[in-house]
C-alpha cells in the first residue's frame, strides 16, 4: 500500500524522535527527586552571584530574569508581570503548567525572591525560591487535573508587594476556582518544620500538609503567620499556607535574618529538602482530591447567554 508509505515513515520518524530525543532519558534517576546540588546552585546564583535583591533595584530585575530563564528551560509558559510597589517598580515571575481539566482550577505555589537592602537573603528567601524551582522541575513532567502556577514574587519585603498585586488583580473567576496556595519563605535554616496560616479558611489545606508531613515522618508545628505572601491569597479568600523552618529560641528566619550574614554558606539544604517533600506531597494530594465545586452554577448564565 504505497499511499501509506509517507505516513508510516512519518510515524517511524516521530517514534524515533520520541525514543531517541536528547533529554528524553528515563534512566536519569536524579531528575525525579529533590536535587540538593541544583537547589544550592540556585541559592549561589541568587544570593551569591547577584547578591542583594532589594525591591525596585536592577539586581531584583536580574534575579527575575534568572528565574524566568529557569522556568522557560522547564518548558513552562512563563511571563514577567511588572507591578508598582509604592513609588518603586518590581515584577513577579509567573510560570504555568496547564491542567488536564479546565474546571479543576489552579494550585498556586509561590516564594519571594527579593531581599532586604542589608543582606543577600540566602535563607530569606533564595531558599524558598530554590525549592520553588525544584518543585517546578519535578512537577513539570507529571500530569494533573488542575493547573499549576508557580510564582516568584518581587517586592515581598515592602508590604508583600508582588503577592498582593498578583492575588488582588486575579480576576474574580480565577480567585473562585483557585484550589489553594502554598508559600515558601525561610526554608533553609533551623531544626523544625512549621506550617503557617492566617485563619481557618486554610484548615483543609493545613490538614493535608500535616497529614503528608506525618506520612513522611517529618514533625511539624502549626502557627498563625501573617507577614508573608500566603497572606495576600488569604485576603482574597483563597486557602493559603506557608511552609517554613525555624529553631526554638530563635527568631523565625534564624539568627542571620535581614543581615549581611544571611549568605549561601549558612543555608542547610537538608531542611530545604524536608520542606520540598512536604510541598510535593501536598500538591499531589490536593490535585488528586478536588471536592465538587459549584462551577456549573457559575457558568450556567454564560452558557445561556451564548444560546
Ligand atoms: Zn522572607
């Protein structure tokens, strides 16, 4: 059947490309788990090479370009969202992995990448940003019903600038279909994993994180925390939690908090790995467990309008 020959050749060529394409290598074991070396390389790039990333400065912009480049390399639909923070300008870096089911909504995973003017912000918060990038790398190749949106926030150190802009300007429908938000801040120092929340609207998400941490044999404590980016999502009624690390008898972000000594050498990557494990398990759990929403009722008037 000669008329099928081009088609067969085409299929053969496609199979060959899929099987032998560079990067399509299932034996690369390191790619399926949190990679401490990759995480530390991100911290070295942000808090070492770039350094202080104060809101509105060229260095904050350089960090945004670094992050956007990383997300693009993972094949994610990436954009930089410019935004005002008081009299300054900052930017969020947003990377989207579309879900299989348009009605399943979106799970947001975020971390701020800016620092204060006094220090290079390795723990606060290149550590959370590095876990965000690792989570994006690991989740990018999995299949989920909901959309996953990864956001590196600018301007956190000035009134949660990036996250309040992002959450505040989410269209009402997107706020409504949001499944939850998990924020990472100061995840590279201390001995204890903690889950922060603003109010009871996050109860279900808190419980998921607690259950998944227990399944991983990672003890966690719960605390009310309002001064990080998850609070901007709670503000618009999206269930939101913070994952962070601390040590008893120390302030929340450790002894180097907002100082010139918050350098890459002080970061404990084992702490980051535990936080990453809780994050990944909770995202997968949340994506698999979507309670019925009333979207049908919300969409019904639009459908009628179109008839
Ligand atoms: Zn922070």
